[in-house]
């Protein structure tokens, strides 16, 4: 877990979230809101009916046991409340996050460029950020907050995007290329940019993000709609069955009171899943969000579960994004120790993975640096986008390491020995990256940076294969290099020398076979493929075009997360299926509790169906209703966290889930209702 | 259970297994328009019919066109049949001079035969002329069965096709089902039945003087020719009121055995055809296995309950156990020719399928023995089921099972590679709801209407069961009656008529819509992540879903009907 996730992730049951959810759960009782969840809406109507009976009995308008009716009514209201509470809890973390995001939307002033002069010294007018429209050009200087989403059209700058990503290390944005997108609400730390605004106020990335995390713009996903239809259908079936039952009871001259009838109905309709359904969906999106991936819709998360082909970029996903130093290749007349020591010194302040890998490799060759070198006064020269090198000035000597052409420029014409140039070419051909090291303009040699397959990727791909997901590695490498890495990583297939067109063609081909394809991308030329893919995850570092085309944005820009998103999608569907099965299986026991209780007075023989040996008709009905309400609360953590996910084949997963939620769903209520009955009967029912 | 009984039941299962594959292969060939051994004989006739009717046999229909053709055919058929009954007094072949059938009864009967229900609110021998029986009722015995088969084939095509718009041609499916499947089997087995002692003539009824000197009228008629299609087409409408309990309709135990086999044969063969068309035979067997399990569960329950009989008789000093000389158990309402085993088998089979023919009186079964046929019908008759309707009805449950359980593997549920989305769920629920609504809704209405209750012969839970059975039988298009209910009243004729209509077309049309929607989808190739529907695990799941959905829906009703009656019987109380 990276540091920012720790900083961001609130516990599911954070006291502040619970408190807020309690208030929201009452607001959500509003029938106009509850109507969207048909099952719970029916429970609410039932609660109103029993409450009315209770009031009539209290005031003596009708005969009946007011205490019993009162208790049933109370527990029916609890049933609804528990369901709305579950939804409010699921929304809790998102709402807290939305509040934090809103704070970044404080009044910002923008410098709208009025002329079209090139460079920093342009004319501008100060306007409120809300006045900006698509197409406006603004100037942003160090210390400014970026007034809106846009693409840099001029300049290079480092930007603090922690407001949206939680990551405090600054990122570089520059005009042109794939790192030109800037997000409103983030802050420029150094240098300046001219930015073309790409969205109107209210439609910005942060606005959308607030809407999404808050659940305000949440729409039911296709599968959720289908499940709602199934649950509503079952509810109608039970309503018909119970209306008919009352008619049969009337025929047998033993009609049942409205309170008992409503109790049976509420116990039978699938309240467990009906109450938790929207919470499961929101929690799924929330889980994606906790991994710093912004899903533009629940539909995308759901689709992720269906993905059967994953297109994974080699760099950053399969291999460690920043290549690792694997060998030092000294120039003629330079010892390997000298090169290693110099490279080590140049990388002392380089905190990038490459830098660290150079230090680690150097230490293998030269052990620790001599004390006099370590203790000498040093001035570190950080890497910059302009110089494309970094290093250290110490003892009057300038040590630099960086891109070969940059070092060559430093060394001047003829400063690059031909032997080194030959090594550089060899490294490049093998798919590696050469990095040159120089001291005071003299080239000492090159460092070979190589692709390293991330540890654990092979296992990961095996799991994906077990789940029926095919992995395809996408790389710009030549086929030979690509094959070597593909084999090492254990992916199913690879696309070498990939162009955007080739990527697009691959997606189309897979989709024509009925498969759902997921991919990651960042560049503008990835945008069509991202849009074509069923699940497209854009890197936050990418261009606006890519982010617009994708249906998810990874704020950490970590392509490996696509796999986690797929897992969350699957987990989301599994949780729904498991709770639906559980909910329906529960009904068996409830019948055996309530049916004999309803008619035992008229037909004592029906006591044979009271297999749980419940104390009395009243205690039986009350226990079933209480169980029905409490099971919702008991399952809230499961709904929010999702059922345990295992990367297994469908048959194994199904067998396990049927056993746990199907068979378990039949047995648990027998035990639960009996236990509650023991307590209830102790109170004299 | 007696050894003799077990052997009879095993023989039946074995016979069913033996006919399934050859029939399935034959059905596949017929409905894939491939040549088969009947083509030289039937082909010219088939082409003649197309030419006469202006049918273009190669023009395939979308689901909407297919549904419209089916509905038009049924509506016109019902109107003509209604007309025949209303005018039978002036039509030929009426040697008994039977009068015109009453309007409400004609409506009920027309609907009944068009929907393949064959609910009979009348006694055939005293109401229907030979012309009505042969030109009206027998005609629909064939074409309503052929319609059912056509729908099953169309739905199968919809499920197995990929990125397609059409489901086949209704007229072609109808004609081929009739000419290649129903007629040839009816002719061959009909002759066997005649050899077994069934009557086949157009003579007036015979008057005989009994040994006691009483005058007895013995009805005659073209029985054997109607009998095969009654079973094979799961129609169940008897020539006589006593149906297959009548010696002229079912002379011996072996004819009874063939009759029950005929009921299941096409339903069973269609599952094989489905597997073959899906290019995965195990898909068919998974469904067949689920059907077989449910059949055996019902059969064993019914048989054991009948064989154990009524405890009250034992208290009266009557031996309940089977002995060398007597069958034991509950013999009330059963033919001695068939005994308990063949009666329980017949009752289970006729209600698993939507046949409705009976060889004993279900009303006289023990409460639990009688609950089995009732529950079979409540499940929508998907256990092999009515010809065609069993398979497409089963797909309703398949869709629901796949949807619920499929989610548990973490993918959008899919069947045969096609995703099941809200549209399919909506249509499946609509089909299920219309069945539940008709079965329970009409019963609930009837039991609180004093005029309807006058039709009851019994009170208490047994009376409730009688009405519930009637509406369940009508909705499921079964047509068997529990007896004890005088259903030939305007109220019952009309309400049961609507139950039959809704129960038939509110399942067919949604399922054709499902087929149309599924045909358009692209099939996803099978992978490790696919929820397999061709395994015993899926078969088990399907059984569980059917029992739980069916059980949960009808448990309240059953608990106040047969279950309560059973418990009261144990306590020594009868109705």
C-alpha cells in the first residue's frame, strides 16, 4: 500500500461516517427516494399498514394485541432503516472524500490571456475561474491554482496534484506530447504554463469526481436493473401468493390479521438483497475509488467483471516501469570500479527506482563509498526536463548521468568514444535503455537499464487464466524482445511494435468474438482504442483526450491496477449473486416459522409444521420478523467489503458459493429464528 | 414400495431413455429441414401444402412475425372450433342427435383445445358429436401440439443462434411437426392400440341388457385414432368422460404403459434435440437430468403415499400392506387393471407433462399423493412437460437459475454464451408471474364467491384443493381434473378459459421474445470463467431453483390444502 492510500483511506466503519450515515438513513425513508428500491418500498408500505393497525388498536378502534402490533411495526421500520443505513454507509466514504474535494474548489482567480503573444510575458486579464469557458487560454505561474481542466499549450511546469491523487510528489506537465493535461484545483509549484481550457465550469474533472464519489450522479447498472426486476417480480409473486392465502383462509373461516399477513409478506420478499443491493453497487465503486481509480460509471466497474481479454502495456504493468540497472559498461581506459563509484555518486540523491537500482548495483561492485567521498560537500543537480540529466557537483568536479545524447552534447564533438557508442547501440537493440555517465565532460561509460518483469506477475497471470481471462502484452518493442519478455512474464499473447491502429484492430477482433476487452492507455493516440474497449483505464498523467475516452481514470497512473479493477468487478457481481441466493434460501425457514403460527389456532394439526418448536404463534412471527431485520445489519459488512474473492475457475467458485450462501442460507435462519424465539419468549410472548 | 412396483417404474425409465436419443435425432433432422426416411413419402404432401397455402418455406421470420403467425393461427382455430360446437346439431356425423353446445362451454372448450389444455367441462359421449370430436377436437389435438413443438424449436433456435435476426418459419415448423412427427406415430401406434382392444368405429351407441336386466348404453366411436395424439401431443382430452380409465380408451396395463411413454417421449426427445442444436449434447442432458430427477421425486412421493394408504382404514381393521392377494394401499378411484403403480405413474407423468389424461381419479388419491400432481402442474409443467411447452417452460427456470447462480461466479450471467440481461429477466418473470397470477389469483377469487362454491362436492381443505387444482390445471394447460368440482358453470367456464389463454400465450410470447433477443446476441466463447450449464452441478441447481421458487410460491396454498388435509387425516378427520 503506498503512502497516500494510507493517508486517504478511511476505515469502513469510521465513527464520523457512521454518525453521518445514521442521519442519512432517516432522510432516505422518504418514499420518493425509497421508491427506487421496490422491495424496501413494499416494506415501508407494510410498516405503515402495521403502524396504522397499532394506532387503531391503541385507541381502541379495533381489537387486537397492541403490544404485538407495536413490536412488529417497530421491527418493520427497523428493517427499512437498516437497509437505508447500509446504503448511507456505502456512500459514507465517498461523501467524506467529496467534502475534501469541494474544499479545492474555492474561489480561484484566473489570468485569461488576451493577446496571442508567445512566451510568458503575455497580456492577460484577471477573471474569476467560473467565468472561464472552453477554448480560453490562461496563464498559470508558480504558486497559482490551476483554474480549470485543460491542455498545456506552452511551457513546462511541475505540478502538485495531491488534491486529487493524494500523491504529494510533484509531476511534470508540458505542452505537446502525452503529458499535457492539467486538472483544475491542482497547484503549479515551479515554472509556468499556458493552458487551453477544455471544460466549462460545473463539468470539470473535479466536479465529475465529486458527483461520482458522492453517488449523486449514480445510475443503476445494467445488471443491477436486471436484478431489481427479478426481485420486484418475486415481490409481486409473494404479494399474489399472500393475497390468495388470505382468501383461502377466509374460505376456511380463519382469516388472518393484517399485522400477521404483512409480517409474512415482509419475511418472504427478498429484503436481504433488496435492502443491500444499492449498497453493494456503491461500495463496489467505492472500493475502486479506494485504489485511487475513478470509475466514470458503475457500468464500467460491472463490465470489468466480465472482461475476458486484458490488454496490458508492457512498461509499468508487466515490467517494472522504470528500468533497472543491470550492468556497468566502462569506456576504454576506465575501470568498472571507477564507473560504478561515479555512477553511485551521481545517483545519491536520485530517488527514482532507476537511481536506486544504480546505487544497489554499484554497491555490489565497490561496496560502500569511501568516507571522504561521502562526507565531502556536495551540490546535487536534480533531473530536469530541459537538461535530461542529473548529478552532483563536489570538490570542484561535476558528475553527470543522463540520456546518451544529452551527455554527448555535454562532452562536446568527439567526446563520445566509439566503443561506448557501440555499447549504446547493443543495449538499445536488446530492448534496454543506455544511460551515460560523465565526469567533467569526460564520458566514463554507460549503465545498462533493463526491463525487469515484476515479481509475482507470472502467478497473477496464472490466476487470471484460471478465471478465464486472456492476457495480451502490448509493447512497442520488436517481436523478438517482446516474445522474450512475454515468455518470461507468462502472458498468453503479445502484440509487438504496437501502433494505435494495431491495438484498435486487436480490440475489434476480440470483441467480434463476443469478448469484453479491457485496456489501459495514456496518449492521445490511445483515445480511440480506450473508447472502443469495454473497460478503458486512462492514466491520470495522460492527455485529456485519453481521459475523456476512457471510462476509468487511474489517479496513480499505475497500469497494474487494471487487474485489481477486474477483480473488484467480479467481486461485485459475486456479492450480488451470493446475497440473492442467501435471501431466497432464507425463506424456507421463515415459512416453517410463520405458516403454522398463522393457522395453529384454527387447525391445531398444523403444529406438525412447527419443526423449530417455536414457543407461541406470536413469538414465532416476531422472531421471524426480527431475524429478517437483523440479518440485514449482520450482512452490511459483507455488502460493503464484498464477499471473499478467490481467483478460481467458475465451477469451483460456484460450488463454494452455493454451499456457503445457498445451503448456509437454508440452515442459518432455522438456528437464528429459534435463538431469537428463546429470547422473545423469555419476555412472555 | 413393492418389488413389482419398482420393476414397473424402472422399466418405464429405461424405455424413456431408449426413445430419447433416436427421437431427438429425428426431431433435429426434421426441424433442420434435413432429409429423413419419411421425406420420400411426406415430402410431396408437404410441398403441396406450402403451394396451396402460399407459404414460402425458406422465408424465415423474426420473433414478432413468428408470434403473430402463431397467434393468428390459434385465434382462427378457436373461432372455427367454437363455430363447429355451436352448430354441431346441423353438422353431419351426429348419430346420437346431440344438440348445440352452450356458448360458455363452447368458449371454454375451444380455448381448451387450442391451448393444448384439453380441460373438459363436459362428458364427451353425451355432449360432442363424432364430427365435433374428429374435425374439431382431434384436429386441434394435432395442431395445438404441433404449435407447441414449433415454439420449442423456435425458442431453441433463438438460444443457439448467434447474431441472427430470425427464428425460423412458423408455418413450416407447424406443418413439419404435424406431418413428420405427430401423424406417422399416431398412425402406427393407433393400429397397435386397436390390436390391444380399443374401439374405432362411427357406429351409434350400443344398447345392452345387463345380467340384472338393466338397460345399459355402451358408447362407441373413433377412439383409437384419437388416443395416440391425446398422449403424444400431451392433449389429454378423453373421448369418454372417464378418459384413460375407460376400458375402450385404455384396455390393458400394457396399453397404459405405452400411453404414459407417449406422453413423455416428445418432451424428452426435444431436450436431446436442444443439445444437438446447441452443438453440445450435455446441455440437453443437463436439462433432461433435472427433469428426470423432479419426475422421480414426484413419482416416488406419490407412489409411496398411495401405497401406504389411509391410516383411518387401518383403524377400522383393514389391512393396508400389500400381500399376495391384494394390492394394499389406497385403491379408491383406481382401476384394478392398472393398480397402484401404474396409477401413480400415470398421475405423475400426466401432470409433469401437460397431458391431463388420467387413468384414475386424482381426487381419490391420498392428500400427499394428490398433492404431487397438483405441485407438478404448479411448477409450470416443465418436467418433460407438454410437447414443446415443457422445454420452453423449462427455459424460464433456466434463465432464472443462470441469472441468480451465474452472478455468483462473478460475471454477467450467460446461457450458451449469451448474456442474460434485464430484458430476458423481465420476460422470464412476466411468464412466471402470469402463471402464478392465474393459478392463485383465480382460485382466490373463486373461493370467496358463494356461487362458485356451490360447484364443490367437498368442504374444508379438500374443497380448496379441488378449486386450486382446476385453475392450476387450466393455467398450466394440463386439463386434468381433480373431480369433485362441477366446473360446467358459466363462472368456471369463463374464468378457466381465461386461465388457459393466459397460461399459454403469456408464456409463449415472452419466451419467443427472449428467443428473438438471444438470437441477436453474439456468443462469448467458453473459458474457465464461464459458468457451465452442461454439468450435473447446473442440473442440481436448476432442480433447486425450480423447487424453491415453486415451493415458496405455493407453499402457503398447499399448506392450507393438501398438507392440512394430510395432517387432519392423520388425526382421523376426513372430508
